[in-house]
């Protein structure tokens, strides 16, 4: 048995220290007992001033082994001599106390957010491993969302209503494109056939007793442009500076006039003109060589040609100049049709037992407003998509039934709602 001292310099052991060592050796003998094989037991003891505690580690093994016993004597602070400095003990911090998860009986209050979201359920089970790969960063920018079509309320509509009983008792009404906030346009009594300017700030209309007028929306004023009680169906040039209209006196003629009333000149035989905002041509209806239908002509008189031969009328050119909507009695009553600007691609958009007519395009070309008697139930302003789908009633109105100048001399016009 060997003894190795560590710590302070070697000193003479006191009686108490010797007693402790003897007790430790006795304890080893009692614990290990007789062994079938020889053992070497090494006891290492470190004496420090006034030793008080002895720690002995012993292991009994069935095979020969070297056992190391380490005894460490730690002095009690009260008995340290005043002339011997005591080493500062190094304390090992206790392990952190494990934090218990909150009780699942009472869920914690939700974290406040700016957006009201449904609470996330509490999952008390251990989280499951997932193999879902993380998205790789990409340098490709996210695509911009496609703009949705404008709602009906984004349009502003002016239409004609018949008061009666006299033939000229018409008035103009304005409303949001969905039929809300309808009102009568003051100062536009005995008026019909409105047409918005390209900038949406003005509309021209026919006054039944003294000619063609322009109403300025910003100024809320009107002025007469053509002093002729037969000047009707005005339509604007793309430059906002000119108008085309139909002079119904005698044989109908299409005229062009400057917006201030000057430079009035004849263009061609016809009525109900519609000036294309792109492409520059004017669509209208007339009869030539016993062939009646929709025609087109350039403002300078060139490029004239017939597009349909179905006696159609009330042409309305789409904002992009590619399509023309109009009405015809091809199937026995008035229905709305559409063709390409070259006369091809004819499509029937309405099919009822009553009358559907007076088509008017929305400024984005996505919607067509029109007048319908709803299969004889009563007149109303209606709307449908440009392909004829999703037909809806917008507002009830009244229409003249005079065979000479009844509802065919009304008109609807649409611009953006600001």
C-alpha cells in the first residue's frame, strides 16, 4: 500500500488525522473482505491543515486489479489557523433547473397581431421530424398580380328616359354603373342621345326643340353647337375637337362639325354615327342600292364600305376600335350583335322574345350596356359582358313607343366614374 500526499507541504499528522486514516483502512478491509485473488490497493491521501473529511473509494473485482483510493481532507473554515491563508474554494455552479412546459389545461393568451387571425391550436406532443425541403432562394422576381376587371361602380352612365306623353318629352339621367345614385340631369329636359367625350369631361346631346348641345361636367354648363332641330346622334372624334352627327331633315346625312360649332360639312348619307376612338373611322347605318346595314367611312370621305346586310342600326364601336356592336331584327325582334371592324366574326349577344338595342361600351371594353324591354315586362337599362355573358338588370327606365321616333332615338353612354 502506497500513500501519496498532495496539496500543502508535508507536516506531522495529528492524532485525529491518524485516527481517520486507520478507520478508512479498516473500512476498506471490511468492505472488500477476503478475495480469492491477490489485490493491490493503493490509497492516496492528501492532508490539509486540520483535516476533517475523508472520502474513500473502493471497488471489489473478481480479477486482479489495481485499486486507487483517493482521500481528500478539506479543512473546516472555523478551524483554519489565522497565520495560514486558506485557499479560495472553487464552487461548481449547480445545474440549471429544468423548465417545465406550461400546463395544457389552460392555454397561454394569444400573441396580439395587427391582423385578426384564428388562434393556432396548441400541440402538446413532441414535434415530428419533417423531410419537407426548404425553398431555395430565387433571383426571379415574383409575378405581378393580374389586374382584376373594373367593377360596375367604376363606370358612370348617362341614359335617356321617356316621360311622355309628347314625342319630345325625354330627359337625361346619370347614375353609377351599378345603377346606384341615379339622378336627373338638370337643364337637359327634352333631350336624348347623349355621348361622352373621350376625356369624359363633357357629353353632347340632342335637344328636341333647338339642336345639338354640349354639357360641360366640370363647369355644369351647356352650350349649343348646332342650331338645327334635326341635328341628332352626336359622337366625338378622338381629338375632343370635332363631332359627327346625323341631320335628319329630309334624307339623313352624316355631318362633321368642330366642337365650337364652326366648319360644319356633309360627309355621307346615313344616321346614328359612332366615331372610333382608335382607327379613326366612323360606323353608321344606312341603305345604299337597296342594301341596308352597318357601314363605315373615314372622316375624309374615303374608305367607305358596307359591313353588314341585315338592316342593322345603332352601331357602337368598341374603345379599341376592333369590334362594333349594333342591333338588328334578323330573328324577328331586335337583338344585339357584334362584328369585327372589317365585318367578319358576327356573333349574336342577346336572344329574347322582346327588344334589346342601343348597345354602349364601357371605357375599358369589358362591358356593354343596352336597353331592353325584358321580354315585354318593362324597359330597363341592362348590362352584359362583351361576349354576351352575365346579363343583369341595372335600373328600370321608360322608353317611347312611337313608331316614328320611339326608343330607337334614345341612347346610352358610359365613361369612368371619378
